[in-house]
C-alpha cells in the first residue's frame, strides 16, 4: 500500500487530501464518516516504504488502513485467513468482490481485503467490509 503523500515532513491535511483526490474529494469524507459512525479513530503515520497512511482503530484494535491515492481512497482491512469463506458470502458484496476475496493471497498470515473508494457503491462495499471486521472474532 502506497500513499501519494511521500514527504515525511508534511503530514496530510484536509487541503492536501482534497487536492490529491481531485474530482473526488468526497471519498475521504465518506470513509472517515463511516469509521466515525463505527466509533473508530483515524490517525496518520509515516512509513518509509509506504509514505503517509492513516490507521483506523477502535480501542486497541486496528480496523483498517487508509491510503490517499491519486483520485481515490484505498481502504484495506486485514482478516485472519479463517474468515475468507465468511467474507465471500457477505450480503451486500458484489460477486466480483467475493471472487477477488476468494483468490487474494495472504499478506503474511493475514487476508487483506482492499476497496478503492471512488463512488458511493465502492463506499458501500467498504462499509460491509468494515462491519465484518468488527463482527469477526
């Protein structure tokens, strides 16, 4: 996961996020509003190999990682591999997303489920994934 924000000295701000999203500035608002409704806090962290990424947490639990890309927000939620079957059958996920989940390789021992939020439909997919993260044990 790589962000458009690579300068370690310049933490992303509302203005720079909107500029990076170009014609889709509402994507960031939609993602952060959904996380806020779930009670999650979003904080920025800089990583040498990925630039500035936002970490969404609920208490001590990491819910999602967010990266602002050129024109969209990438939302990645990590699950234990044992949740793959459950994720593939979630109501509200299109067949293309379920198929992608079925074939996504593990990242270490975790299953990354990534949504590129460009539209409201994409945000609905991300919302289903975020809610599944909170429900997963």
